[in-house]
């Protein structure tokens, strides 16, 4: 089986070059630069390597590239949504959001998702498979090449649960932030999780300087279970204890995501409980009016209710923002474009 060379860090690539190719160690740095700085799509582009080495690379390694099969651009705010086809036919999606402070790309970590969150389109058809390190990197690389603009921020918040694909997500973070590669600051990388407490504890020990964003969506376990099946396995207390440990290890302010669902978790009592529960935790609360999807009956609360909820939390001293909705006209929410694309395809034979 050929080696997925884009998934190798520099140390692993050096070992591959010396042991598998029988070449000198310094060649690895040249190959690494072609892949992770110059964003080469094929070995033939690596013109400072000999023809024989390029041929040997092609025989023993593969440089996967995920072509863009669909692109939508928002007429409202310029947000771009991309649908990529993987080498085995699966499709994933990514979003490019342009801000004054730089370009942010939201990538997928899995094809589909098995977490079952009730308001998310990504999880409706379940998990198909984890993405490799190279497939996560390629989303960023392809968008940077296609847009012609530097990507400065990466959010692992697209389809999939990043901590359910732990090893590959960690490998991705190490390569994307490597100063010998694209060198995106870890402080500009966010990992979003639905709250797998043991994996938060594990991630804390990596000592990354990334932002951890944790989906709460409710201030009590019973209500949270109705929105997120994972809540049946890990209580809010377990999740928050893991978050406190994460902060103690990394000294990085936490983000808590809270999707507001009309009539379910948007009352004054909900705001009071949330404010009291998070008091004393160095955090930022991101309020997200839920994205309506046709398969669910969830609806957004009115703007006045959202503002009132925010004001209530601020009285508890919490740092709160209401997420700006980007790309509403292009199905920019997680999983929406992918699902609409798959729904139009003929059924695949098992």
C-alpha cells in the first residue's frame, strides 16, 4: 500500500525518505516544503528533485488531492462554501469566511457524524468514516489556493466530532501549525467538541495553545439529553470538570457554544442557570440562534429573546456574543450543503 505522504510530519517524512527511498535526510525538508508551503498537487511539480526520485516517490507514495465538486458564494457577505470529493467517493464540506482580521476556514474532521445532535444536519445519515490528516489539511490548502488568499484561522467545527477522530486531528494541528509548513498559529486554531469528557482531558495534556469550544446548548442534564445524545454518557458536571482541567493545563480561555432553540432552552430560567453554572470559569459564551433544517422542527427564537438572554448572562459577569450568521443564503451551516448534494444522488449500492 502506498504511503499517504501528506499525512506525515517532518520527522516521519525523514524516516520514509531514508528507509523507504534510500535517499538523504535533507530531501525530506524539500518534499515537505513542496507539500505544505508550496501546496503542490503532484510529485511532478517538485522540480528541485531528480526525475528518478520523483518517479520513486510516485511508486511508493500518494499525494491525495480532494477536488472541489461544488462551490457556493454568499451574495450577502461573500462567505464561500466548498464541497470536496474524497478519493473513495465520499464528500465533505468546508467554509471560507472573510473577516477584517483575516480569512477563517471551517473544516470537517469526519465524513458524517455519529454524535446525533438533534439540530445538526451533519449527523442525520450517521458516520461514514474518519478523515485522514491529509484530507483535513487539503481542505485548508485547496481553499487557500483557490481563493488566492492566506488562511489565518482554522476552525475544526464542520461535519464530524473532532475528538472522535482524535489522533488524526492532533496530527493535523501539529502539521498546520508547524513553522516549516503553513505555520498557522495555534492561537488561531479552534477545536469544537460536543463534550466527550475523557478526550478533553487527553487533549489538555497535548499542551496546545488552541481554543477549545465546547457545545453545551442547555444548563441542565435532562434538557441537554433531548438535544445531544452524548449528554446521556457524560453529565454537564463531568464536562465542566474536564474543561477546568483543560484550562489549568493550558491557561487558554474556553468557549462554550449555546444554540438557542425557540421554546426549549431560551427562557430567563435557562439564562440564570447557565450564568450561575459557568460563574468562575474563564470563558466566552457564544450564543447561536439555531439553524433551522427541514428534518427537524427546531426554530430560532426572536431577536428580542436572544438579546434578553445575552443581557441576562452579562449580569452574571459572563463574556457573551451572539454569533453573526454567515452565508445564510448558501446553506453554510454544518452539513447542509453536503446533505442536499447526497440527497440528489442515486442510491449507492452496498
